[in-house]
């Protein structure tokens, strides 16, 4: 073969491989650089590079939004739903990795010049004074060429067309491993732009001690400073540019300084921190949430630098005067050039919240059936039940409801000094005939979790198999009307008794998925079951159904996340223990602990149990 022919074949091969690489990267599009035309999986693309993927998302969906949120990754917890409600808007959260105000400026300019923008929320984080105009990784932190005047279209397309093909291969592999809940490769909710925290918000949270065990980063917070805030002047120049851009375009600009965990400030000199925020106040008034009593409470943070979504709800409520969300008195101050120095002289040394000011210890008791004689198991004698209730009343315990617990957590309402929650599972007729009169006699309230398919029956479904009788919907309505009893869900038909079921199974003895059941089928079945349970109970009692006791206490993260989306605000397990409920943290109402009661528990033993 002649050298000329060999060179032609060599360069032809190189060209062919380049074309194949470009075609592969275009089709898989792991960064969403080309609109993800084939896979349409923007939650994955945004995980790789939110700056690029969110821009291409907006190119396809910009008519769905009229307002935007900008900032570093903690900005994800600023809730688009709350801002939509307060401002009658349609927000999209354009938060990005890193804290680069130069990129925020470029994105803001792109938005105003290309789309309708009514509101812009800008979160200025302390790290914005550390990093500015960082171009260290063009693939994961680079901007879309349409947004960045410093990047040519040729440079942009070359970067992503000829990227390492392992990015595209990883996307194809992840596609086959995708689940309903987010995994490490798709942590975004593409429709809102925020982190998808359904799994994280299903995590139970309780006492501070147990939280520090689960999140050891807060027990021994890592220090990587000291950091110098050398980019403060550049950061403020970009903030000023955004301010002027919004003023010129008639855009409502809201600037916030999001919460920072208190130990993170130890990476900086306090005088530098004060100077950074005072410089921000010279540029624009802003809402300061950076350092308050919230910053001292690790349970209000997911990790070292990200505050929880519930804290974002507090931020929105403070800005717009919402009164249905609890927050500490020192959380959120409107800062101007006139009050900045005085404010930051005091706010950077906040007083931590006292444990008893934000949390309460709440035991929950779990009963089932009552009878004249107990059976040593789930059926308790009515006499022993009355003795237990009398002991509670005589020793200063107040039976509170789940509405009371929700009011404490969501709104900051008070609880009595010695609260206790009384519950019954399954919905037996004895709850109506025996338990209800005893509860009324001692001024105690209770919640009964009824199995929908068993309401009003003494035989199992249509099998003819005799079972312990259950109260009817009419009797449920009578109890609910008294104010003593609330009737909530124990599922409609996800607490099956296999020996009485027809067919070969498998059967839903608990709320968990059946063996081999797909996630999609499971979510559909759970949704249908709870929707029917809620519909029939609400029609009978006229009361909202937003509490569910898990049959046999079993549940999964997907179970909890699905029920949360369906509006269930409290779920209960059968694990023993005393609950720590925390103001501002609805997760403390998930998978709540309960002490199982039977005839082996004397009134004295019950009091000792509640005393810890």
C-alpha cells in the first residue's frame, strides 16, 4: 500500500470515528446540550450540568414560566410552589452547582432578553465571595453558548460533540436502572428545576441525638478554611448588574441571603462575613436569613451546606407575611444600607433554639380490640383498658389528636405538658361499643384507623369466613361527630388475611409491594387504595383523612413518598418508642413510633413506659 493511500485510509478512519463519536454524543446527549431530542431525560442531564440542561429545557418549555430563581445549590430549597402562590406566578428554579455570581448575571441577562420575566429571586450565598467567573470544568459547570457571550457556538458544540463517550454510555446504562424515586444520576425535578427530595423528605427525623447518629457530619463538622472573601467586589458588581437589568425591564427583583449552617461560618473571619453582607446591602436591600437560630439547629439542614425545603417554606412565609408556617422570631430580617452594620453586629452570633422550645416528646399508644376478657394478644379486656385510661387522666396526661400534632409542627401551636396519643387499629366494633364510652368518661380523645373493606362487616369480604365484627360507617360518623374520635385510614384493602383470601395469591398483607410488582403498578395500586379509603371515610364522617397507620407497621421510602404526594401528613409504624416532634419539620410526623398495648401492660407499667 502506497504511503498516500495509507494516509488517506488513516485520516478517513479518524474522520469516521469522529463522526461516530459526535453522532453518539448527539443522540445520548448526557448534558442536554442539544435538547435531548431522543431520550428526553432532563433530570439526568441537569444532574451532569444544570447550567446547560436547564437552558435547553427552557428553550422547549419557556412558555410555562414567567418567573425564575437563581443561585448556588442551596437555592434549590427555595420553594417554587410557595413563590407561585404568594406572587401569582409560574416559577422555575435555575440554581446551579457552585457559587458563581458572574454566571447568575449572564443567565439573568439571557432570561430578560429572551423570555417574559415578571419576578426574579436571587440567592446570595457566602461562597459567592469566594468564587467568581470559574471556568475550571467546561463540561459540568460551563454555560450554554446562548447564555454566555464569552463562549462561541463552535467552541460549545465541539466541547459536547467530542466529549468522552463514557458519559453517554453511563446515561444509557442508567436508563435501564432508573426508578421512580431519584438516584445519584437523576437528582433533579426537571419540571421545577429543584432537587428531587422526595426520598430525603421521607426520612424520619426525631431527637437531636439520633439525628447526629444518622448525620455524623453535624456531630464533627469538617473545617476546610480559612477562606478569604476575595471576590466580594466582583460578586457585588454582578449583583448590581442584575439589579439594574431588572429595574430597566420592570422585573420584580427579590434578593435573599439563604441560611448557612453555623459551623460553616468558622471557615471565615467573622469580620469578613459582616463586610460581605454589608457590601450586599450597599448594592440592594435584601432579606437576610444567613445566620439565625435556625442556623444552629442541624435538623433544619440536609447536610453541611443545604438547608431543608421546610426552611425554604419559612423563607417564603417571612418575605410575604404568611402566617400558616412556624418560624423562630429571629428568622429573616429585611436589611438595607441603613441597618446593615447594626444587624450583622448582632446576627452573626445567634442564640441556639432551646430543645423544649422547638420539640416535644409524644408517646403514642396502639390498641386493637376490646372485650370483656382479653386474650393475651391484640384483644384487651375493657376493664384493663379503663384502668389504663384512668391512670393517664389521674397522672396529668392529655390525649392529643394528630390535628394537634400537625398544628404544633406546621404552625407552632402549643402542646400540653404531658401529651399522649391514643390509637386503635383495624376498626373493630368494640371501639364503638366499649372504648368510646370509656374515653368520653375520662375526657380522652383517640384516633381509629379503619380497614375500608371491613367496615360494617362480621365476615371476611365475600368469603363467608367469620371475623371479629367491625363498626359501620354510620357508627364512625356518630363517633366523629362527638369530637372524641377521629377515624383515619388503615388502607382500604392492603391488610389482607391470606388464609381467608380466595385464589393462590400473592396477597397484600401489608402496604409493601407484592413480589415482582413494578414500581409503576405499585404506585398505581397504592394510590387507588388510599384514594378509595379516604373518599369513603370522608363521605361518612365529614372529616379530612390525612393520617394513615401502616398495616403491621411495614413501609418503604416509595410508600412514604407516594402517600406524601397524595396529601397524607402523618404516618405511623408499629415500632416502639417515644416520638420527638419538631416545629417546622413535618418529617417528624413520618413513620411515628407506637407502644403496643395488651393485657400484660398494667397501668403502673404504662406510666413507667411513658416516663421513659
